[in-house]
């Protein structure tokens, strides 16, 4: 039985990937290669595709980079989103070059007539637009000290722009209301969801490094996702974008929102543990990260790697299979039943072998 209820939103088609309308929550990331190096962008997007990224965004700081969109599009498989700031003409050029979706920041795109010009071109080309609000780019928010009032101001800015779109009878809209502050972000999404049913792109902006950013993003996104909000996510990290994708899937899987691939359950270890479990788990995760996402699995796999028999087959009874440490090595179990013994040096090899067996079953 589900413990949450997804917020009902419209469906928006982004280059063949559906956002909203009860579709699986998609995982996004963003290219961070050098400006104008479209070949490097293609290489990075292919790495993201292999990691399971479903939608990728690229920043277009000028017309020249927008003109490279068609070259990139020919060489990648997933939808490409153009990130536009300051100059609305870049957005129009990106549409001409075959972009799958636009992200506009109303806080810095300029006059309302500029937004209207982009909306009309997007409407003709059947290109969706994300209204991407960022608290840091809205001058009105800087004068407010109360977080709840800041959230309301963020929503007001979003609604002002939504209404411009709606006056043009344009409804292929996705909305994000991001801040680096969790409480402002979560409250803003909650307020907006009570006003319109457009799909929501979740994220905590400028969340930080691989370590601290993952924690902050998990805290913020977890709150919103548990409340049923969100149709697509990006975990924003000061790190390799591939890490954003990995974190996104881990977060969704932890919440039971995407059950794909492999989940490792492992204990924190204590004095009963007589094997190098920490290193074994790291080796296993590293080996799995080098594989392409296991799309040919007939079902998700849950693996347990436990330091002792106390935390073995009993506490990990929901796992498909796993190993529990003993003074002599480890007990291999499957569906809660012990099926053999494994020496410490063979733990990782055995786990990977079992995964292969499940892949081929």
C-alpha cells in the first residue's frame, strides 16, 4: 500500500519523455563542459545517458552556443533542454535548432514582451517551457526576512509569468521554484501546487559539494517528494554531473518512487564484525557504477551485505540475497535461507556473480 499520494499534474512531453500526469519521476542533470565546446558536451551527455539520465540541460550563454544545438541533438539519445538567461533571442535560436525544451528564468530574461516572443515561437514549434524561478535572481525577495513570506514572493513571481503564458494559450509548462534554503523551497512548491497543476521540477539550488550537497538535497527533496510533490528532479551538486544522476536514483529508490536497478542494504558495522565490510561494500558499489544501468533486469534486486549473523538473514529478510559475516568468512543467503559459505576475499565476486544470475533469469 502506498504511504503517499502523488499530486495530480498535467502531462508535458519533453522530446518523447513525459513529465507529470502520474508518469515516473524523471532524473535530470546538466552539462558543465566549457562554453562552445559542443563535442565535449556530447561526450559528457553520453556518459550521463549511460548513468541513466533521462533529460539533460545545457547552458546557452550566447547565440553561437545556441547554433550548436542541432549538432549535439544529432549525436545524443535523450531530450535536450536549453538554459536561457538575459537574452530572449538565444531561446528563439535554440527553438530553430531543434531544442526539446526551454528553461527561462523570469528573474533576468527582461521585459514581458520578450517572454511573450519566446512563448509564441515555442507554441508554434510545440516546445515546452520550464518557468525556472531562482530566489537569488529575484530582487524583491532580498528585501524580505521571513522565509514564509519569501516563499510567497517566489510563488507570486511564478504566477505572474504563468499568467503571461496562459494569455497566449500556452500550457506546456513546467515550473520550478528553487532556493538554497530548504524551508523556502519546500513551502514555495506547496503553495504553488495549490494554485496550478503544472508539473513541478524539484531541486535545491546551489546545494553544495558531493557530500554536503547530497545531504542537503536529500533533506529538501525528500520532504517534497514524501508530500507527493514533484514530477522530475535534479540533484544540483558541485561535482561530476554523473554523481547527480546516481544521487537522484538513490533518492527516488529510497522513497519507493522508482524501483529500478540494484539496492544495497549494509549495516554500519560494530565490534561483532570480523570482516572488512566497509571496503567490501565500497568495492561492490564501485563495480556496479561501472556497469551500464541494468535495464534488462526482470525486477529490481535488493542485496544485503551484513557484518555479522545478527544482522544477516534475519534483519535482511526482505533482500533477494546477501552475505552475513562470521568469524570464518560469511554465510550466503537467498530469500532468507542460508545456501552456502563464502570466504572474505570472495564476497564481492560472489555478489556480482549472483547479480549476473538474476540478470539472466
